[in-house]
C-alpha cells in the first residue's frame, strides 16, 4: 500500500471547509490556518488526484464537476470518521440519556440511593428513571434498562442477575398481641394474610416441614402490587404478609415487624435482574449502568 497520505483526513476537512465557505480565506478563518496553507492543501489534493477540483477567482471559488463529486465523498468520509471516533470515545466516557424502569419498592430502596454515585462516576450520562410497577416493553424501546424481580418472561432480551433476596413472613408486635402468634403454618388460616395481586389467582405460601415442602392457601382483606406496601400495612398492624426481605429489612431492624414461622421457611429466594437489548451495538451507557448495579447490589 505504497503512497498512503498520512493526513488524508485533514486534506478532506480543508477541502470541505473551502467548498462550504466558498473561499480559501473563509476556510482559513474557520480552521485557524492561513489562506496560503488552505490553497496549498487543495492544490496538493488536486495534484494527487490528477484533476481540477475548484476554479479560483480573486474573491471566491467554484467547484468543478469533479469537485462536486469529491465534496460529497469527503462529507460522507468525515461523517463516518466522526461517528467512529464518537463510538470509541463513548467506551471510555459513556454519554447520553439512559432511560431506566424499576419497580417502586426496589427503586426507592436500592436503585435510587445509588444514582448519586453513578452520575459522579459517569458525569456525561443523564439518568432518566421511572419508578413503576408496570412492566414496560424494553424491546419496543420504552426504556433502555428494566430492573425486574421474580421470574422473567421468555424474550430476546439480555438479563443479568443483580441481586437476590429471601422471602420472609412478618407481622407487627401490635397485631400479634391482638390476634396471637402463629406457631405452625396452619395457624395462618385464622389470620388476615396480605398478598400480592399478581402471578397467582389463588394465593399460596410455601413451607417446609420435616424436609418436605408443601403449600398453604391463605386469605386476607387486602392485596397490593408491591412488597413495600404490604410491609407498611403489616407494620401498621393490619395483618401478616410474606414479602422479599429487602422491602422490610429496616422495619425488622427497628422492631416494627417480627419474622414469623422461620423454622418452616423453605429458603426460597427472589432474583432481581437488569434486562436490556444486548449485542454488539448495546450503548456503552447501558453496559456501564448494568455493571454498576451488579457491582453495588450483588453483594
């Protein structure tokens, strides 16, 4: 590949500026060069190509047919070069708007408290977060990253596990003082059991006894779509609930809630994943955000 011109991109940029501004002096002002330097660069390009690209006058220049064709090619090449450099630069300094969808409980308790550290690490990323218990369509572009707890539906999305939490049955000391403390799972039939309003038509809670797992149907007067709400209701003395431990950890630590039937806890866990459109074209801002969640939440 003999005869390669090292600064070919620079020559293209000089020619494009001269053609766009209509004069060597205009290009010189824009590129912080002298008019003579611009003229020499264009002349060198013409000599290499063996054609005349511009017709010079004392006040302006006009493109020849070859010059028009070369200008279009130059603009395409310069645009591709800018895009390539931006793509590489984004890997080192990711940037742009990042749309995140996360459930209200998990978002408020775990994701939102991390956003300050994330934006300090990646100041060129604008985080647009939406706390909702509705499942948004990531594949359709409604968000860049979704944080979802529980089983995932089959889809073409990439999923990375970012955390897991065990399930726990809890009630408030006030409720237990009024209604009594269940000693075995079957005692729950006499209690107001607060449940989720999704996934199952019939609310059942899993237990284990003598190494054998079994499920118990429970009933109550309130259902909700997130564990934080159920935990709050339980802390207010409304009833007993079974939720992810992360949503009631503070209330348990403050003794506003008491874990129940731990000897019968089957040890099941609920996984939380970050889901996104994967592949080679995944934006750097998505990759670093998911990596950050894994780093900070998996422990």
